[in-house]
C-alpha cells in the first residue's frame, strides 16, 4: 500500500514539473522576442475595432510610459484587421487632420503578428 501511494505521489509531481518547465520556456521565448523587437525599433500594439459613428474602424492601442494611446493606421492590411490581434509595428506620423477623435493618423512602415 505504501509503495502504491509513493508511486502516485511521484507520478503527480513529475507531471506538474513538466508543465512548469513548458510554461517557463514559453515565457522565456516571449521575453526574448520582446527584447529583440524593441531593440530593432518596433512598438508593441493591439488592434482595436470600432463600429461607432465618427470613430476609426481600426486603431492600434499602445501602452506607453504615460498610459495607453491610440494610433490610426491609414494603410492597415486586411490580414491584420482583427480585433485583439497583437502586433509589432514601425510607423511614420502623418501631418494630416485626424480621421477620428482619439487616434493620431500614421502610416505603417512594417508590421508583424506578435505571439503572446
């Protein structure tokens, strides 16, 4: 009876350890990707959709040092027009009137899906 109990405890502990290692590896990979992309000049953002009248249909939400802000990409490709899509991007600010109230117009230079 003792040997069966001991075997069960060892089996449960080994499974739990594997999950922790797997999760740690994913977190480490995400942190490495983040460091690399930030070093290359990319910003992290999330696509936000809106159907409100007078609002941009697609905006990029960015969490900056002073809080979150929104950008209005004028050239967002259809592949990225999904609410909640996490992205890495580089942009150029545009000197034009805002198309919507709370987002500054930009032109995307580079964009990639972000794994998080």
